[in-house]
C-alpha cells in the first residue's frame, strides 16, 4: 500500500478517535474502541513516515491529502 494512503488513513482515524474518547469518558465507560483506533492510527502514521523517503513535513500534509483524493477520483 502507498505510504501516502497509509498516512491519510492514520490521520483521519486519529481525528475520529478523539471525539470517541470524549464520548466514552463523558458516559463514564471505558474507551476501548477509541483507544484501539488511536493506537491503530499511530501505527499507520509511523509506518507511513518510515516507508516514505525523507518522511513528511507539516507543510506537505495538505498536499498529501490532495494527492490521495486525486488518486481515488
């Protein structure tokens, strides 16, 4: 799988796991699924950064999202 796709999936998964964690804490239950998705997101991001030559910079993140969306469209 392309490292750009892994990076974007990891970022999206990380963003979606934050509200899930807050929801679980507000309902006084263990955030098991949210924690699992956050761990998976971190693993995907690390894997993508390690396989990308030179890694990613903060300035490149919007370009990476556009490239991934362009691949699917």
